């Protein structure tokens, strides 16, 4: 079985509208400011956190969170 690669989480802060749903879905990964806007710096995560990262991205109504594969 092939080893699964990690992922990179990239947040487009200009698209974020402060819904804060991402932080509800993935509180360990997402950082918000006092108004609820995502201020998460680009993250490289191991494969075991990829599901949580994808849930955060999928929860964003603005599509401000992208998940990229690492190491391909």
C-alpha cells in the first residue's frame, strides 16, 4: 500500500467573509481574528490531518480555503 502524502492548506484572506464555519469544523487547524475572519498561515499537514483540512475547506461558503497535495 502506498504511503499517503500530506496536504497544504492555503487560505485566501480576501475571500474570507468571517462566517467562522471552518473553525467550528476544524478548530485545531483554523485560526480566526476577533471578528471571525480566518487568519491561518499556510499550513503543511501530515496525511492523518487531511480529512479535517478537507472538511474545513468544504465548509467555507466563499471557497477561501484550498487544499493542495504535498510531495507529488
